[in-house]
C-alpha cells in the first residue's frame, strides 16, 4: 500500500528500486478482497485494519512528515484530517510494516 504526498508521482519500477524489491504489481480484485475484505477502488489507508494477518506493507512518503494528512475514510463521501504522527500511531497499532521513502 503506497501513500504519497499529493503532488508526488512515481512509477512501479522506480518504487520497486527504492524499496529494494525486484517487481511491484497492482493487486488484483481477488487479492484485494482476500487481504482487506473490501472491493478494489474503495481502498484507503484505513482499509489495512481489515488485514488481520498484517500481510500488507505500507510505503509512505517522507514528505508527509510534520504535515496534516487528509485520508478518505472507507465511506466514499468522508475525509479525515490527521496529523502525520497520529496517522502513524494508527498504522503502528495495526502492526503493519512501514517503509518510508
């Protein structure tokens, strides 16, 4: 799962190099549902709470540090503003591995 600052773009190839893996692919709809119990297209960082086995790895943009992040909730029409540190506390609580780029 990748969380980038809104103006930042990257390719899967570049991202794979940054996190030292040979290849990254987009998850299939079946994989997304199997991991997060949610349909592809409505995934948000809050969705990882449904990954009870902590199989999803989060890749987070360092440019977000010391900022307020706006995160869409699992309800399509709602967004929550969180300080970066509070966002990380939530992610840490879910016991998922975090890689900062």
